[in-house]
């Protein structure tokens, strides 16, 4: 894997998806819902966005936007399942 901003985005998004229970935890092999944990990684992606604003290529900006949007959809679905 290239060592670039996309790798950082993928790493954070993967951790968010593990905490959303969409990807098995590699340590336990289990699917776990940990919404506060997912929020932490989603917040870190927002920090990356804020701190890199104006320094990303158009492709990198689009990638970050799409990853954040997809995570938000999954998060919303999980919240609705847990409250509905």
C-alpha cells in the first residue's frame, strides 16, 4: 500500500467500519457494534479533512468526501436500528 493520504483515510475508515460491526474485528474475529468508537474514527476523518483543506488534490478530496459520506450512511442505519 502506498504511504499517502488515501492510506490514512482507508485506515481510519476501516477502524470505523470495524466499530460499526460491518467488518470483523481482526483480533477477535467477531462483529461488534461500538457506535462511540465508530464516532471517534469518523471524527478523526473530519480532523484530517480540516487539517488538509486546500492541500489535497481533487481526487483525494473526492475520495475523502465519498468515504465520509458512506460511513455516515452506515452510521445512520446503525443508529436507527438501535433506536427504532
